C-alpha cells in the first residue's frame, strides 16, 4: 500500500496459490511427455519404413556401406560372371588388399592371402610335398635348372636341362610357374607323370611325390667341402650343422650362395652364429622413426671356426638374408674371399603382419646395416674376385614357333641363342649377334649330324629346343663351364 496525497493504492495482480502452481507444473510435464512419445513413435515408424523399403529394394542397402563394400555387394549380387567364382567375396577382398599394398618405391611390401602365406613358407623352408626340382619358365619354355639330391625327381631320372612338356598329360606350354607348381604338387606317395623333352626325345617319367626338405646341401671334393645354401628357412642352420659335423675333418670351405633369395631373419641369425659365435652383433636395423636396434647371435650358438680358407660364391640373385650372411662373414670371419658377381642389393627387412582373414601384410619395416654399419641397399656387395659365367647363362630364351625356320643371311633372336650355345659347346662361331653367317651354317650341319637331326644348314624349332636343353644341362653338369666355381677352387689351392 502506497500513500500519494493521502490516497491508498493497492497492487491488484493475482498471485496463484501454492496448490494451483503445482497443478500447472504437472500439466506441462504431461504435455512434454506426450510430445516426446510422438517424436519417438515417429522415428520408429520412419526407421521401420526405411528398413522395409531396403528389404524390397536391396540395392539401397549400399548407402550405409563403404565404397569397397558397395563394390563387393554389386559384384556378388549383380555381376554376370559371379556364379563362376566359388568364393567371390574372398577373391574380391584379396584383390583389394593386393592393390592397396603395391607401391613403386617399395617392390617388397605386398599383401599375401592365406594360400600365399602357405606357399611362401614352403618355398623358404624348402619343405613341401613334391618332386624336388627347380625350373625356370622363359617364353613358355619350362626348363629344369636344378634337381635336388636324393629327391623323387632324381630317383625318377629327371636331370638338369630337361624341358617340361606336360604334367599327367596336361600340356604346360603357356602356363606360369605357379600354375605348373599346382599340377606338380600333391600328396606324399602319389604318382605324377612328368613328360620331359631331352634333346630330340620326349620321355614320360613316373615320379612318386615325397617330402622335400633341402635348403642346404654339402659334399666333399678333394680336400675341401662345398656347401650349397638355397634359402634361409626354419631348419637351415640345423641342416648346415649336420653337414659340418659329418665332414669336420675338412679345413677348406666353399659356400655357394648363388641364386639364394634369402628367407627368415631368425634363420640368418642362427647361421651367422655358427661362424662368428654366440652373442655377437650380426645385424643393425633402423625403423621409420629413426630408432636403431642391434641384433646378436643366439647365446647357445655352436661355433665352427676351424676353417683355414672360406670362399663364398655370389651372383646378382644372391639377395636379402643371403646378403646379410655374406657381409657378416666378410667383416667378422678371417680368410673369407667373395667370388662371383655383385649381389642383388636388398638392404631392407620385411615383417609379416598377420591379418584376421588368415593372410598377412608383408611390410617393409627396417633398413638393415652390417655389423660395421655398412648399407648394401641398391648397391649390393661387390666380390673380391669378379667372375662372370659364359654369356649364354645370362640369356632369356626366345620361344620358336613350330613353323619358324632360319637359314643363311637371316637375322633373329633364335639365331643369336643358337650361336652362343654352339660356341659354349666348342664349335667355331664367328659372331653371336643373330646374323646367320657361314660359321653358324657349318656348326649346325656338324651339330645336327652328330645328334641325328639331319645335317642341314638351317635352324628349326626341334634343333633350337635341343640346343636349349643341352645348354642348361651343360651349365648344370659340366664343371668346366662353371667359371665361378673353378675360380673358387683355384683360390683354395693357392698357398
């Protein structure tokens, strides 16, 4: 109440009672609940409607998936050829992973499917069920380059230089090495018929498949031991120990590392331990963050240090773990000489990252360095004594067609190969550039006459294949043509 000139003023605004205010609050809460329920049912209705629509029109399901999943769904459901693929989803996933892991600056990083993993492990460990040969596929010609000692292939009579023509009657011309391997491999104790061309004759050889385990092989010759190491697998060190124990009286050693493409780091660690002893630094590594690590040989390494001279043979295909072993031997073992050619130059290490689908990502993770800190990446290891093989050894063979034929004054790749082979075999050849001159004509007349091919001055497919087979066999079996091994033996015999 206010006084103004003796007048009394009253505030007439109505104030609700406490009970009335509570009633209003409850009404507002109820209204809010109703609104929230309406919104909830609206959302549920929209979701159920969208779900039903997707069920009727399944292609719209892709809107909630990644692009890769969209492609997978479309290929699986709408691709015309999908019924021809038994496990298309897995194939698509593998293709995507292969693509994601390919980079030009790193040829070693790659995705490996579960099947690739098994094949990779078998190839390194050299333990699989097969026949026991190595072969090269060049221009549709599959030529046996090595037959493992005591293998099913050796027992069946397969020899270096044989040209594989068929497996169990299936012609292999045009197939890559993986496809040929699929035909050759099988269960232990089963028979496989390998058809080979040897000179001008085709032979069907029965081979009983068996377990192959031959990453290392050694044999004595004169007063020295020759040790061949094909790869660095899980059991390589134990195989080498077996031979070094069996031939412990030999004080001179040739280690043939040619064509050894490497293998597991654990294997090279164990093998280095045999020659430099336990707890010795054999490898230094640096990762992507610049962190450096030092690896040492096993503490329980058995040391074989009684050799007066060691010669290590290398070539351009000596790579990876084989290069680690080679440079460790050069830096940390006395009286080691490298003979042959500069190695491949792989100065990085890969690690296998296992994936949930059974495959793996083979990922380049480290640069590696020798015990003295030397990197061989992209430069390789240069031999102390450089020796090249006969020129034919480095050639890729041209595949002649059945109707091809070359005579005097013609020019072809086939002529060049024939000239190099005949020269290697001791025939008088004036040139090897592919021009068919009189010296090639005379050599062919003599060679074909000696081998029942008709003494004619021409080069046909039969004669050409005969020459290729002969070249491989001579390179594998004729010690006079292995110029690198000859030099190694010569150095061992020097005072």
